[in-house]
C-alpha cells in the first residue's frame, strides 16, 4: 500500500482535470491503481432489500418513495423477521456476501431502530455482512447500531454541495455529513456515494467525488448510481447521461479512493454489457445483485452470471 495514494486534500481543479483526460489515459491510471489495491477479476456482491417502502416525507427529486411525488408506489409496513430471513438466505445462496436493508424514513424512531436491530442480528446469524440505510441518525442511534454489530451504514451524499439544493430541499448537506460522522464515530463502516445523470454538470460530479475523497477516512464502499427515471418524479425526462461519462466517473472515483470498493448500483439494468465491462476495468468491483433494487428493476441474476463468465470475473469471498 502506498500512503501517497490515499489523499484527503483533493482540489476541485485537479478532479475536473482527471475528468478531462483522454479516456485511455484516465483508464490506464485508474486500472493501475485498481490492480495494486484489489484483485482485478473479483467483484463483491451485495443484495438490497427494501424493508419499509414508500411514504417518505423527504422531497428528493429522483426518488419514487417520496410522499410528495405521485408515483404508483404503494406504502408498505416494515417487513418482519421471517420475510427478511427468507430474502437473506436466498441472497446468500446466490453468492451475495452483504445484505443491505433500506427503509424509507427521514430518520428512524427509537422504536423503529429496535426492530431494525433485531433484523440486523437475524441476518448476521446467516453469516452475511449487514448494511442498513435508514436516513439521518443521531450519535446515540449510530452507537446502538454499532453495538448491535452492524457492519456498514449507507448514507449517500447524492451530488455536489452546489447542486444539492436543486435535488432536495427537506434537509441540508451538513445533515448528511453529520450522519456520516456519527456512523464513523460508532465504529461502523461507511457506505457513501451518489447519483449521476440528474442533470448535474461535470463540475458537480467532480464536487461529489471531492466530498467523498476528502472525508477524514474514505468510505469503505462507494456506490455510483445512475439515475433511473421514474414517471411521477421531478427528474423524469431529464437528459440521459452519456455512458462514457458514467465510466469516467467510476474511473475518477477509483483514482481518488484507491482502497475503497466502488459499486455499480442503481441503473445497472439499463447498462450495456460493454459499459459494465468498461466500468469493471475502470475500478468498479462491487455490484448489487438480485431481482429488485429498492423499487427499481435490477438485471436478472442469469444475465449477471453470463456476463461474469464472459469477462472471467468471479464473486469475491467475504473477506471484509
């Protein structure tokens, strides 16, 4: 490991310069770093289950779960232990090493947190790593999750500080940073990335990655989501992101955070095999796998298995 690769003082201009490199030069740099920190043919597999869907009070412009958007989503109750365990067992059988649970809350109540902690214990009992995403947390709530043995907490920054207000008005950027700090202080690993394809500029994509890379510790897991446009949300009909620009974003994330695991998350169902192959070369080494990703479709597992076989990739063992 070369400590010089792990920087937390990236300037915006440096990052926009990376985005502006000829693609082959950027890929060469990203893949070289990727290869020195990771097995270039191993991909970590995570599965995501929505344990409480819909009726969220936030107004995130990309999200079908907001109570403010008229999408066809039904409001659902928090799933019980039996339902979650069945999903966890199926995920493990399919090769997943991490089981992530998402609840559409602005922040969990302490009573809700009791129930989630029970689910975390049940999933850990299956020999899976656990991750939850529940919205904003207090320091005490983060500590309770840490004490319960939670491995990862997901809380995305979504976009740059400058563009954030265009997407969400019901909380501020600092709220997100505060939650990440609470999670880190509680000894829980951080899963934090963002969404591209929301009409943001290259400078905004650079700004998102700058925030992530300049955190006191890089997030262990960095999901890069491609906006899935859902009818009824304000971002429906936004101009689609150029796939090459998506691959560049993955590559720059790899250069900035060489030790982190970079995950292809939402939007993978819309990606060609060739784009995914390019992203794996550029430094992506984790995917969400399974039939559904929260409320949007994820590619069928068969397609993933065939793609892995064609590319000579294998599922990473549960090391960390």
